[in-house]
């Protein structure tokens, strides 16, 4: 039986954010915006969804007198990403 894909990660923007964080560990809002080319509002919404699932930790503060939002992936987020990748591999193996 094919494993169900994680609906939280099966969103293009959320998957891009998590994939980037898996590779880099941490990032900030500006970097995510630059990499994804998404709007600030859309990124904010998607980050909140990832944070709600405990896939990421968001820290807001100031850096050089400017607002700064840092984003860090959690072990739960890494595990969810690995399970998602396994499920995708099952699809590929099953259908090809």
C-alpha cells in the first residue's frame, strides 16, 4: 500500500521552505523570501502552519535596529521531511 503524503509538506511553498531548512538548518525571513520569490504575506501564513505542526521554531527580534525573523527547523520537521521523501519514493517505485 502506498503511504499517504503529508498534506502540510505537500504544498509547494511549505516544501520549499522545509527543504531549504533541512539543507541549511536555519534561515531568516528575508532569505526565504528571496529564495522562494513568494510574497511576505504568503510566507508568513505558511511559516505559521509549519510552526503549528512544530516543524520549525520562529524567533522574532531586532538585528542592527531592524526587525529580524529567524527560522530554525526542529527534529520533528526533519523527521516529517524524511517521511515525506520516503512516501514520494514509494510512489515512484510503485508506478515506474
